[in-house]
């Protein structure tokens, strides 16, 4: 049997394998400083690992790091949706980092922004799930995550416009602006 295109849906990533290699994620780290990694977390029912950016201990400012999914095959699907959970805390209310979600349908040659989250990007999505703190943020309770009471809703993005495409990739891009750690987890793409 010959299969063309990327991994068929559904695509589910909970990072419990403790390796980005399990599902063929790639990382772009232009400044060779801290980048996407895996971290033990708490406060969720779905496991103990999440992908995160260690922004609290980052050496520079205004750097971008990218976590890129494997190629996915949307060929036989419609009504496709990307969902994921996130947790983020500002270091100080005057500074905010950003999480940007992008999509490529041409093997990463070009990218289209789907969503940007930060505290200063109105009318885009509010991002912080906890009050600012100078302490290093690692989610410890359910209220540290999206979807909890008084927190932003978790992300659900309609990808139906990409139905029928055989080589789609999703990028999670962090933008460092002297903030605190950010986490993503329980990524589901289905149609």
C-alpha cells in the first residue's frame, strides 16, 4: 500500500511520550538559546507532560521559537478543527509574551497566521491564565489552565478552509518579551 501526503487525521498529541520525536515534531531555534521543551505539569486530567517555552529564564528579548507539527493529511476530511489547551502567566503586567499559531499547506514554504494570543493584542485572544508573578510559572492546579473559571477559553480553530490538502503543518510560535513560561498541551486536530 502506498500512502501519499502527511499523517491522516485524527492527530492527537498529549506529549506523554516525553519526546517530540514520537510524532515527528520539529523545532526552529534561530538564536540557539532556550527553545521548546517538555515539562512535568499538574492540574489536568489528561497527563503530566506539556510542551513549554522557558521564557522566564530566556537570555534575550524579542526572540521567536517555533514548534512545528509533522505534515498532516486533510484529504478525506471536512469540518476540521484544531483544539489545544494552554497555560501562561506574565512576570509583570507591563510585559507580555505571545503565542502565535500558523498553518502551512505547502510544506512550510509559506505560513498563514491563524491566531495570536497576548495580553496587549486586542481584539485578539487574552492569554494569561494566572495572575502576574515574578516566580517561575509551572502549572500546578486546574485553575492554572485555560477553560478554568475566570480564565480564557481553550483554543478551537476552524481549519475547514484547508480541507482536501494532503501536506498541512501547524506551527506554534513563541515570542519572548520578558514574561514567564508558556505551556501548550492536548492538541487535537480532527474532522
